[in-house]
């Protein structure tokens, strides 16, 4: 037993909560919710709670930490269904590298349950459109997101890794309401093809050419003939191609 415990200590693994003043760290414990014992034992004295690198899918049990000021939830499995208890003392919320997609839904929950938050970080979530979450996104996409979040949460002082500047705040107030990213409708790819009855009966073709017997068509062709004897105004019939 002594050899086994010694090997665990040497490996650097953390077992159980680590308390440092008013800070509680419960990291890499593979828990899917906040252990109820943590709140019952330490909830009244803890100001900063770090639950990073777990498997949290919900925040059940967080209600015991009534005076919490900082909450760190990096690298968990929290998604758009996450809910927060009412925590008026909380000013810092770190949610990097989770599974949050809907920034509007998250903002509404923050405004209702965490009204005094001034520092939020969402890096590594789809809701935060930068290259950490999507290589197709660029700085312009990220800046639009910042304007929108700052507009919706004007009390913010920090967003992600950057301080909110006075110029950025003015710009957010001026056009932040227009920065919301429109999402495509669900199951758009699986939508049914329109039936023939729903298709428009109108056509730009003359009546004699509507039965498919016309001899030519107008449009762009991706093939260009560059032969030695080509003529600039030469017309080619469809059945000659």
C-alpha cells in the first residue's frame, strides 16, 4: 500500500479537493456534476472555484457556493443546456473549451442569473468564432462577435483574452445590435424537393420552344474554344457540341 501511494504521489496526480485560502480546486476528477460534498463542506468559505478538466455536463451542486466570485470551468462538456443558479457575487466566468454553440442563449442566462459578471471567456467554443473553434473564421468574424456580446452585456470589462476598450464599447453601442450571426434553418439539407405543382409556370422561352425542341440556348459555358481558326462571333448549336 505504501509503495502504491508513493507511486501516485510521484506521478503528480491530484486526489480530492485542494484548498488555498478562499480558493478551491477540483481538477481532473472525471466528475460529471459538482460533487454535493464540496458545497456542503466548503461552500460558505470559497470565493474562487476551479473545476477545470473534468467531464461536467451540468452545474448541479453549484448552488451551495452562494458567495462565489470566480468560476473556472475550462475543458469540460458543458453545452447549450447548461443552467446557472442565481449568483449575484460572481464577476468572473471562464468557460473555455466546452461545447457551447448558442451565444444568445448563454447571454440570456448570464443576464438573468449572473447579473454582475464583468469577465467572460468563451475561447474554444463554437459560440466564439475564432480560429480556436473554426479554422474558417478570421479576425473580422471574431470582432463582430465581440461587438455583439459587449452590446448585450455592457458591464463587461474583459471578454476572452482581451480587455474591452472604450473605443470598442462605443462601436458596440453604435452597431452591436446588427452583429448577430444568422444561423441556417435546421435540416436544410434534408428539405424536400418542390413538387411540380409548386413550380412556377412562367418561362422566358417563346411558346414554340417550351417543349424542348428549341435549337439553341443562352447562358455561360465553362468551356472556351481557342482554336487557330476560331471566330469571335461564331455560334455553336447544342447538337454540334
